[in-house]
């Protein structure tokens, strides 16, 4: 979950920020439910780096659910 997203532009800002990170794929932000979904390679990126990229564009990752490995 990402707090603070209130429009499609917010989602696009998050997607753009995350898409610059090596190891992230298929980034999709949905402002209507406050979710950002992505696939990532744990050998290249960790959750702290992802949270930092979200924070850098003015939002807060309030919860992280990791599905699969």
C-alpha cells in the first residue's frame, strides 16, 4: 500500500521512479486502491530501496506484501 496517491498522475510518478531501478519489472500503480504491484529480482533490489524510491517522489509505502519468491 502507498499512502497519498489521489490521482492517475500520482501513480505515474511512482511508476516512473520505480522503473529506473534495476531489478524491477512490470511496475503498475493503481491510485484508486493505493496499491503498487511489481515483479522484482531480490538479488538486485530490496524492499528498502523500493520504499526509498516511493518516498523520493513524495509518498509513503505503508505496507508491503510480498507474494512469491
